[in-house]
């Protein structure tokens, strides 16, 4: 998930709004508009420069979610139509997002990890501007009023409905990171059963061995530990709540002990909002992200059968634990597997120079570069 101080950004934009100042994104730069009567001070310029990275990330990704949501700004929709990246009109579902500014319409669908959101793949999408139009599939449960799906086949089936609203027939192209490697495998099975073709599946650093849900959690770790661990991670990442924690936050774990799993996260959310009401809308948003993680991290799925689609495996070379399985198990399910080692870890391989390297491989593999390991016609187990 993008590291952005949402509370600070929204406070800045609200204050600017009260002063009549408008900020938007254009061609990866911030545009500042202000009334003629307003004098732009050096302090304001320095403040914008200091927060440029956060503001850019907000417009690229979060403006869609929050849209200058502070109710204290009296002018109705004062920042309307200032979002940086717009969906093409033919994208019929709000879960299908255009992540880059492509030179041509050649769709490739990006499936996110267990967090369910696509914002973390913005840099990788930008590295593919000249070869693919990258569409992020955001999971059910990431938007207001939604409940996450409970099984991998359900997620796969719904994803297929969404991509067909843009591309009715194959050949399809996919990139899947982490958890969604299982989803894309199931999508491939369902699509191929329907007679559709898949040009390739690109898998970002995920071994395919099956999801065991709560069975994979150590015995000494209980539901309270799982929920509190996710809450601490997300609240800290979004700059909502960080150490040193107040007493009411330190007592949360004890108060969850006798609550059913489905009641734990709502209780945490209600408690945080009670003590920090100014964070209400952001906390409600983060609650959805934590909830979908709980659903996905406790899911069970056993991959079965084989697929006709070729698989491109990108292995992160900087993981602390090295996986000796060169193909990460994908040669058991496809007879056409390419393997590339790329810089970065499982989590940051889609950022910065690491994303540039993945983009370079995508572009050069049109002619199958010599540094790929190509495995074909293997016996499928």
C-alpha cells in the first residue's frame, strides 16, 4: 500500500480550499491555482514542495476515493474534475481502473496482492506506457458498502465479468502479484473452459503451492493477534496511529479476547473513531483494506489441473529467504514457463528501478531475450 500521510494531505487541501487555492495533477506535476487577490507566499511554495510526493500520490490514486472530502469546505465540489488519471468511458465498472497513460489500447490486466488495491502498481504501469494499457482489478470489498468474496473461484469469476466489460474476448494478458497468482490461475482455468485464449500470465514472485488459510497460522497465534497485527500495520502506514500508543489503544487487545472474529475489526474502528473523530473517513477506508486482508489471508485454495497459457515468472532476487524452486512450482501447471530474476524483494519489486527492470523485460521479451530461462514440453504432474 502506498506510504502517504492522508490526514496531512487532506488537512492541507482543506486549508488551501478555504483560501481559494486549488491544486491538481497534470502530466506528473502539481498545478496550483489561486485567486488574483491572494499573494502566494514563499512559505506556501515551500510547504507544497515539502509535501509534493504525498500530494502527487493523492491525486494519482486517492482522489478517486476521497475527492477533497472535508465537509468544512462550503463551496460544493470545489475540486471537481481535477483527478489525474481518468477512466476511459468504456470501462463500465469502478473496480477496473486505468493505471497508466498508454500510447495504444493494448490491454493487460493487473491483479493486486491480498490487500486488493491497485495503487501500489502505478510505477510498474507507467513503465509499460509504450507497450500496454494497464488496468488494475480492485477486489470486491475495497469500496463502500461491499463485502469481500470468500473463495478464489468467486474472485476469479467476478474478475472475468469485469475484464469482459472492456475486452469481450481473448487473447488476454495478465500480471498477478503475490496472493492474486492463485486468482489468475483460477481465471485461466475458467477462461480456457469457455474456449478463450490467454497470451500469457506474468506472475510476480509467488510460488503456487496452495492456500491453507488459518491452517498456515502457528498454533500460538490466535485471531486477536492476526487482527491486531493487521490493524497496527495499516494504521501506522496511513499515519493514523503510531507508537507511543495512548492507553486506550494499548487496551484494545485485551478487549478483543472474548469477541468473535467478525466483531473484532468493527470494535477497533469504533474505538479509534471515538478517540480520534477527525480520522473518521480515513479509518473507515482503512477498515475495508484490513477486512479484505482478513478474508484473503484466511482463504483456502488448492490449484488443480493444468492450463494452456504460458507463464512468465518474475522472481525477486533480494528476498531474505531464497526459494530453491526455479519455477516457483508453475512448471507443474503449465508446459510453457519463462523465469526471470529481477531486483527487489517480494514487496518492493514493483517500485522505482525495480519496476523499470520488469518493464524492460516485458518490452524485450517480444523477441524472447537470451537471459530468460525457457522451459517447454515438460511433463505435467
